[in-house]
C-alpha cells in the first residue's frame, strides 16, 4: 500500500488514527491538518509513530520561530528579488504547480555578498509556502487533492563559480530545511541541460537529500524536451523548454514568471558599507565561545542583534536560562533560536526575535567552523532593543568573556 489517502493498509490506518491522537495538541496551529497532511509525515518516517511525531513537533517550532504563517507577505531585499533566479510557471498534467530553478545565470557569490544567508533562506521558505498555497488553490479548482510540486532544474552554465563553498553550504541548508519541513511535497525533479560538471555538483549536495528524494530526481539527456512533454502539456511549458507558452509580449522564456538572475552589481555589496556601525568587538579563539545575557522583562519584548566577523563564519543561537545567577552551557538551557552557522564574514547579520516568555535570554556566539583557522577571530556586535535591559549577570551587558 502506498500510504496515501484511499490506499492504506489496516496497520497504516491504525497508525494514522494514533498519530492524530498523539499530536492533537498542536494540530490547531497548523494550516490544514487533514489526513493528507498527517500522512506526509508518516510516510517520511516509514510510519514510525515516534519519529513522525518528533518530526512534526519540530516543524511546529520551526513555524513559530520563522513566523511561517505570515511569511508569504514578507518582501525580500531588493537585490534578492531582482537576482535570485527561479519562479513558478505552469502546471503538470495532474495539475501540480511547476517551479523552475535556473542555475547558470545565478550569481551565488554576489548574492551572499549582498544579502544575508538568512534572508536567502527565508525567501526559499516563502517560496515553499506559496507553492503549498498554489496546491490548495489547484485542489479547489480541480476538485481533487493536489499536494505535490514538480521541479525543473535548468543546469546550463553550471560552473565552478556555483561550487563556491559558502554557496554550497547555503544551498545545503535550504535542502535540509525542505526535507525536514516539507516532506513528501516533491513529486519529481527534472534536471535538464546538465553539463559534465553536474556529477561533481550533485555529489556535493547528495548528503543533504533523503533516499526518497534522490529516487525522484530524473537527469534528462539530449531529448529532454520530449521527455518534459510526457508530463507537461505544451501550453503549460515555456517555449524555452519545449512548449508553446509565452509571456503576453511573446517572450519565450516567460520572464514575467521565471527570474533568470544575472551578475549582481557591486553597488549591492554591503559588508564595507556597514562596518563602521558596530559598537563592540571581541576576539574568540577557535573552539571558544562568547556569551551575552539580557533580561526579558515581560512577554512581547523584542531582541535585536547585529554582528559581523572577520575571516570566518560564526555560529549563533539564542537560549533561555533555566537557572538564574550561574553560567550554563547551551545544552542546559531552553533553545529559543536554534544555533546555526552564519556567513557573517561575507555579509553582516541583522535579526530580531519577539520573546514570548520573561527570563534571562542569552546570545551564544561560537568560533570558526574551519579546522585550519588556528588564530584568533574577531566579531563586531551591536545588540539590545527597547524594553530589554542588560542582565546584572553580565559584564556591562556586553560580554561574559571566553569559554575555554
């Protein structure tokens, strides 16, 4: 049995009922927790109830941390809107929306020098949510459930510039985010116009993909246009990709729907423009950390952080202390914003968080991730916000020194 609605074994039906019972406390926080939705999480974990529940609860926290319910109305920075290639265009024969990623003209390095990695990831989260909303519209329009998407990766022009380490890492983070929070939404992924370098690029991202996702990838050969037409009607496929669809002005690439990116002008590069704004500077040795505490007086307080680093990326997370008056490690505190690596040596980071509980909130900055970096490492910071005051447990609210 496929594990889908209408094709469930008795054991799968029993698992679905038990799963719904186990997670009923979080279902009201989700957009449309019907059987189709719950079965996606069960299939992603082979109907293991414990693993499926853990995955879904982690997703609920993800939605809360990233404010996913309102992300579709968020506007990315101008440089991201203009130069991040890709777009939704047309539907396959089953009515599933099609998303195009155009790799060749993508200036990955320029994007990471002009926008934060978090803004790029947030843009991809917004795209995922918009695709799911389009699936819902198609479900209503067609009178049948549409819950998956088709991807077309145009790899013409894929080169060494796309294999720049920070770019590969950022794409890997997106793939992990997609696998963990949008399971079973990928119907199939077509790779077209793949150059000789493609196997190298694929091997770099392969570790981020589940076995099930890998099975859905179809690398097409010289007859790729004919193959696409087996799955997509000509009027739903741009002329550029073998169909008959054009923009109203006749453009065969449908540029009104698909962004083709391009080289980013250096005027968008932001690092040197903002370096002088930082108030504090601290050096952290490899393997060390820097901690800053703030007292959250009441729910609704807003924390804001701004930082940049010299020479390497930075690990950053926010935690709520569980014991007052003493120093705690990350594993002993409640995670508020999960620790991630930030390319703050390329683009300064700037973020905010609305706190739902009072207490002592702690910023935790971890040193470089590169093992060959044996020297000290500098981070420049600004932090704080209205309604938040430094905790008496810090050195003037800016530093607790280094953790060796």
